[in-house]
C-alpha cells in the first residue's frame, strides 16, 4: 500500500494516535471517508455529464474514453499529491522530534555532579 510496509504503517498510526489523541482519530477518519466519498460521487457525476454531452453531440466512444481517462489521471495525480503531502508532514514531524530528543540527550549528558529533585 503506497510502498509502505506493515511495520511502517503501524508506526505512522501510532504517531497519529499520539499527536491527535484517541478521541480525535475516529473523527478524522470519518471526515476523510466522507471526503473520499464526495470525491468519488463528484467524479461519477462529471463522467456521466461528459457521457451525456458526448452522446448529444455525437462524439464517438474512443474520444469519450480518452477524455474520461484524462480526468481519471488528473484525479489520481491530485490524490497522490494529497497523500504525498501528508507523508512529508509526517516525516518532517518525525525528523523534528528526533532532533529535539537528541538535544535533550545532550543536555542530560552535559549535567555533572549530583542532580537535585525539585518539588
């Protein structure tokens, strides 16, 4: 699935769960599902309108298939860009988190002497 292995997918889902919390994840998934359904319905509506217009104007089926193929390619490119952007955001967040963890480790390593507890 998108060139992502099972372990990577579980890790990404864990990070999403940590970022948004367990109460927001179902809401986000529901919203994404509704958006995908609306996109699918809009695509089907566009296809049917093109087909009706082509039949009314007497275009042949090959031209209609070509137009429909171009529309599908554009939609798939938009989906890939949308999903690619979310992957980049996730990788940026992970990179920033790793950098911050390294800074804290360096700070801890630089502490010398006894450590006092603060109450």
